[in-house]
């Protein structure tokens, strides 16, 4: 009967709304103070954690025992044995089995009962007895009842705690805005439940574990290195939990061998045990939930199970957060992509549309939602197109095609659309989605490109013409969205403009001719653009009534919404205008670039056509004089029956006049002469310019009448010459051949006319072809061919003629001459040297001599003659450089100085060569030549020497030249000395050096 009130009182205490530890202490106190129970007023309650018992409540327990019994391993001392055996102990008086003692501990007995529910031991109730007291069965039953109440209370508390923790975690998952907030609050919840630290780590692909969020002693995480691979840093609970996918419990930080990398850090923060629980997203381990406790062995199976449930819930919450983030991302993608997207229900009513659709179509949401997509129809698709569309969708298949739709303002839009059936989780189609990309510009450019490729092929085959322009315009209307009519105007020869192609307009407009100021595209400020029908109509009202009326009546300007126009220009000159017209709605913005591209292409074609015309003209005409050229002559030449005279004309001294007065004056002379000569042509006569200053007259005249024509040409040339050439000596030389007497083939006639011209240039002015000229020409050709062969085979040899001291007759230098052996002797130098100069072969001849001079002795002084052509040859200086140190001097004629070789002469002096002015006094140079050029010696022309003893003027020139040479520091050599009389004269005049047959004829040079 006494146990019932006690049971009620103890139950009341355990059911209070107070912390468990406070309730347990009050429970213990109430039990110990029951007067009819033979108990000492002290005792303790232990709860099982892991493999030990933790002291959670005590009443008047001795201080030494509070410390010694704070944590008892199962099996140690009396309480530990009860926790291990799960059986109560009734001990009247303690003995040696009581392992925990302290000095002065009074004798006592114990009643120690397991806190047991079913087969689970939750802890131990330890009560003190007076020594020797043996408890009755009733008291034992009462105490066992009390232990049972206590076990039920602990079990209830643990269940409520688990439910509370999981409930709060669920609330956190619902309230958190993202996974970062969720993890932070979840860790905080665990710290509130008594853990020292909780944190969430993410497993990275490189093996690292990155802390994401934490609560409690988060300083522990600073600089923390944790991995989930096989390295030492991957052997802790966190790494193993990630690798194995199972919870990992560390019971004692101080003793676990795998905890080495973190032991000191954990002990510094007061951690004694920890556990890690894998977090999963689906089947993948994302990371871990990590929990740390200040006491060892803090994680019993019940706690592990709770935390494992919590980690499972966290994984599910993480999946939800990720799904929500992905859904939000996808929704933002749909809202922000430039493609127009809308969704319809199965009845075809629009239930959703993204921002791009409203932007592209110009509609507002209230005008679109609930409507059928037919509000976008353009009328350009047949009904069969839409039937096929719905048939495809209703079969559950994707439909994609090119759509021609209209904006709210009527503008045409070309879209590439994909229509997709949307299915629910059961696979049933519940809606349709439409994704459309505006390809108006790309589509138009592609169509324009195709049109232009075809038109270019047609242009190259057929050229330009009205049919070309009409076909072009017809095809263009198919490629520019919104274009319903078009026109092309081109400039006429009189400067007016006419319609050459029309589409969608009255063909009668082709009869209208417009002045430039009456063409809008020519007057607009911009060369290309768009203009409304109203503005264009206002422009037409200012035209003359007859023209404006026709254009308004036949051009449908009253219906016009907008026109695209382009002024067509070639080299800055307006040649036409292109118009495209829209009547239903203005053109879409995307049509402008293709239209501009189209106009530029059209201008390119016109430019190319003009260039072709000009190229054809330039191919057959001389651009300076406008005369037909040699190509024209060769294509136009035909054999005929009538007698003709071909007169090949060449301007005398044209090159010298160009150098003196400039090429511009020379061009003026050629143009003026061509105009004047063209007026002299008899009926049926033709004039051609074949070369620089070479003209050909094809005259229907007998050869005998050409002389008078030649005289007329000379007078016309002098009369038409530019003022700069008033004092110049002008004239022409002509060579005449007769057709068909002198030949029928054009090439043969021109070659023979050239032979006659060569003869005319010798001073006669006019020469007629004859067989003797041709024979002489053939002989020259043969000599030239033989000379080229002799050079190739090295058959030319070097001769030398001495330059002597007049007093001692000793040779001071040798002039190197080249001789060409032939059967029975040598070719005269006059027979091949001038020919080599005329044909340019002189360069090879001079270089041949220089290479031979390389082999001559270095003890002599060698004079080598150089042609002006050789001095300008790019190979010359390199060959000359090999003659350094051989005592070589180069003889240069006065004529060479007029050919612009000053820089070459300067380089020769810098290389150490002496320069000799040869044949001084022939008339090409002035005395200023001796001052301006670095000569060391001057050779007086033989003409002065020949006059000694006969012509006093020769004496005077030689005397004056010697005096001038001494003043300038130049040596003087008299050439052409052939008699003793000439030598005596030269000695009396004071000359030191001379050269001539008197001192020796040219002789072969030994070793050359």
C-alpha cells in the first residue's frame, strides 16, 4: 500500500517540464528521503553511453567519488559490473570487489539496479545502504519499481529528444532559403543539443574535403586538412565515411591510431570523440555531417541511429535544394534566352510565354495568355501545313519547321520553331511547348546569297540586260521578308533615269523618264534607308503633274506602308536606284541588313561591268592618246585587195626631250601629235600607237604619195607641240612598206617597216623598205648570234695598247681592249661593239672583260672601258669588287655621265678604283663635269690631236685643257698620237702622257 503513493510521486517528478538532469536529481532525492526505505541519503544515477557509464545525477555523493565515477567503463567496479551483467546487486557491505575507494571511505552497502527496458540497459541506479542491512523482498520490489520508472523516463526522454531533433531539422529544411543556410542552421541545432562542434564537408574530385558550414568551436576548421583518399589525412572518420558510405565513430581521440593528423588540434579544442555520417544525393556521397563531443565514447547505437536519420534527412533536403536551384536556373534560362517560348494546353490555348516572345511579337501578356497561337499567323502557310503540324503533335512527336509569322504591328518574322509534346510522370501528353528562334536576318541573308550566286552565274553567261534585271528583281522579292513589289531605275545616256525592271507594279511605268532630282533615292540624305508611304507620297506631289500623276496612279503609292530604297553608285557617281515596297505592314528590322547587302552586291556588279568595259577598252586602246594599240591592230588586221602603205613613225630625240623637259611634257606632245595626225588621215586611213613614241599609219595610198603625207605630219607635229617645246628641235622619222608588195603578213610588214625606220633615223627622215635593208638586217642578226656564242664559249681575247710617258716613251698603263677572232684574223671592233651597245649585249661583254682582267698581273696599271649600261647592271659592283688591288682604272665616256651613274662612280672610288674620263671634248658634257665627278685622269679626244700643226684652234683647246687640268689636279692624256710631229707639239705644249699608234698598236695581253 505504501508503494502506490511513492510511485505516483516519483512519476510526477519524472513527468515534469524540466531538463532531464534536474528531474533525475529530484527523483533521486525523493527516493532517498522515503522514511520507510532503509537507505542512506546518498546515491547516483549513471546513463550508458557507448561502452561506458556516465554520471548524470547524484545526491550527497562524496567528492572523491564524483571525480572517480564520472565515467565508468562497463565491467569496472560494482556499477560497471551491473551495467555489463544487466543484473541487480544487493550488497550488505562492500568488500574488495569495490574497486573504487578513497581514504576514509566509511563502510556501507549497496543496492545497484540496472535501468532496463526490455533487453536494453539504459544505465544504472546506485543506492547506499547502512553496513549489514539486508533488504526485504518488498523493499527490493519497490526499488526495482523505481528503477523501472527511471528507465522508462530516460527512454521517453531519448525518444522525445530524437523526435525533437528530427522535427527541428525538418523545420530548418523548410525555412532555409538555400543549402548554405540549411547546413549552418542544422549544425547550430546539433550544438544546441550538446555537441561541441558540428560541420558539413563536401567531397571534392581532387580528394580534398572542403568545409561548407559549421557551428560551435568552428576555429577547429581553420587550416584543417581532411581528405577522402588513401592518404593519412583520409583515414579519419570523415574520409572513411565518404569512401565507405557508412557512419564512422571515433570513440576516443586520444587513443585511436588513425587520428594522428588531427589529435593535438582536437585535444586543444577539448574534443574527446567524434562521428561522421555520409550525406547522399541519390546514390552519390556528396560529403559528410561531422559531430564532435567533449567526452569519449559519446556515441551509443541510439545516438548514432539518430544522427544517421538526421544525415539521411539532410541528404534529402540537399536533393530538394539542388532540385529547386536547378528548377530556378531552368526557369531563368527560359525567361532569359533570346528564343521565344510559349506553352499551350491540349486545346491549343497559351498558358505561359517568356519575355522573349513578348519582345519579339510586340504583344503584352494579357493579349497572349489564353489565346490560340493563330494570333501570330501571317497567312503565308497553307492549311495543309497546320494539319501536318497538329497530326505530328497528336502522335506525340516533335514538329519543327520554318514559320512565317507576324508581329502585332504586322511586320513579318521568320522563325525556326520546334514544337514539343510535354509529358507528365505517367508519360501522358499534358501540354505542348513551342521554342522559336528569330532567323529573319539570317534567313534573308541566306536567301539573298543563293539569289546572288545564281544571278552572278547568269551575269557571267549572259551579261547585263533587261531580262537579267527583271529576273533579279523577281528573285529578290522572294528573299526579303515583307517585300511585295519592287523597281529598279538606271541612268540613261542623256542623264535621265528610267525603270528597267518592275515587279508588282504597272509595266507602264517603264515609259516614264525621271530627272535626277525627281528620283527620291538620289535626293535622300542617306544613300540607303527606309521611307514611309506618306513621306514618299509627299515627295511625289512636288513632281511635275504629268509625272507625279502617273507614278501615283500606277505605282500604288496610296496603299504603300513602307519602302526600302538604295542609291546605286559606282566610283561616287549615282547610276540608279533600287526600291522594295511593302503594302501590308512595314518591313521588319531584320530586312535592312540583307537589303543593304543586296544593294552593295548590285553596285559591285555594276562596278565590275564598268571595269570590264574599261579593261576591254584599255586592252585595245592607248590610254594617253585614245588611239587603238597593237593588240587592236593584230586582231583587226585582215588581208585585203587594195594597195596600202604602212608608215611606221618615231619621234626624233623624244627620250632627250623627256629628260630635259620631263615626262609630263612628253605625254602632252604625244597626245597633241595624235590629235593633229588623226585629222590628217585620208578616208579609210587608220592610226595606231604601237609603243612609247612609235605610231603606225595604215594609209590607202600609193607609196609614192607618202612623202607628201610625211611632210604634213612634220608640220602638224611642230604646230601642235606644247609651249615648253617651242625651241626644241622636233621631227619624226618614218619607215614605209607597201602592201601587198612588201608582204601580206602583219608581223612581216611591221618588221620590214622597222628596218626602213632604222634607215630613216640615220638622217634621211623617211625611208622605204628594200631587200638590201633586209639583207643587212639579217647580217646583223647573224653577227649578234655569233657574238653571243663567242661569249658563252669564251673565245674573245684581251688586247692591250700602252699609255706612255712622252719624254721617256715608257709605258705607264695599258688600255684593255677586246678582240673577237675569226677565220683569217679578227672582227673589226666597229662591227660588233656598236651592235652590242644597241642590243644590250654590251653588259655581258664588259662583264666578260672584267672576269678576264682578274687573271692579269697586279704589277701593271690596267685601263678598262665601261659602257653606261654596264654601270647600271646590278651585277657590276660585285664583279668589280674582285679587282681591288690590281691597279685597275675605269674609263668612262662623257655620254655615260648623262645616264645617271653618279652613285655607282662614287662607290667605285670608295672601293679604291681610279676613274678616267674618256674622249673628253666630244660634246656630251661641260667643263663642270670635271668639277662634279671624282676623276683622276682625262683623255683628250683624238680629234684635237689630229689638228696639231694644222688647226690653231686645236692648239688652243689642248693648251687650255692642260692648264685647267693642272689647276684641278688631273692627269691629261692625249689620244690618237700617230706622228712624231704630233708628239713634238704635245711636248712643247707641256703634255706628259699620250696614247696612239706611234707608241704601239694593240697587242694580245699575255696570260689573258
